[in-house]
C-alpha cells in the first residue's frame, strides 16, 4: 500500500495495494461475481491508465478478494452546488462474498479517498449506491458520506441510486 499502510488499518492477512495491469482480469471477475453492473475490459483499463494511484485491490493469501476503482473529474460539486471542483468518483467497489464483513471494503475506501486527496488533489469524493444496498450505505455513512441526491431509475433494472458525497 505504498505509503498509506501506516495510516490505514487493514484486517489481518489482508494486503491493500495499487492494482497493476496483470490484475485487471481478476478485478473484472470479481465485478461480474459481485455486482449486476459490469464493465468492459477497456473500461477497467482506462480507469487504471487515468487514475492508477486511486485503483486498489485487496489480497488475502495472494488472492485478490476485492477492489475499488476511481475516476478524477472536473465537475460541479455535489456538496457546494454550482461550484466547479476537482472531485474523485468512486466508480466501483466490490469484495467477494466470503470476505465481507471483515472491514476490507472500509480499508479499500480509505485508501481510495487518501489517494484522491493527496495524489490527485480532489476537493471531494462521491459515489452512487443502490437505495436497497443498506450494508454499503451504512459503511459509507460511517466514512462520513452524506446522501445528497436521488437518481431515479439510475440502474438498468430501474432501481434508484443515492448519490453520496464527502468533502476530503
């Protein structure tokens, strides 16, 4: 976790590190197993190329068990309406089912937020989450995120999403 390990507590036997190109197929596999929203290989590759310091994997015994990937955007703030800001967008996060409830997601999120703040100078971070995904919403709220908007029918199956944001 180059430089962040002394700041972010990780579960025992879990290593958080930046992704490398050889990890992308495993990350894609976790995405397909865990989430209904799936992306093309080129999408993962683009996020890796554009913000590699904010793309992390979690390993347990050298097996990738989770990931978080981000994008850096210049857009209107989700917190300070009508102000253009440099913001981090948590595009996707997933942890394999057998490794959930071990605080791996929290560690991945903390690493992503630190990288977005310190490596990319982002003012805030935001994400979209299904309104039915209570465990994720609770985790994000514990990390200081607030619900700032509802996106009606955001997901392909018609479910709404909360936009949640946090100042860095």
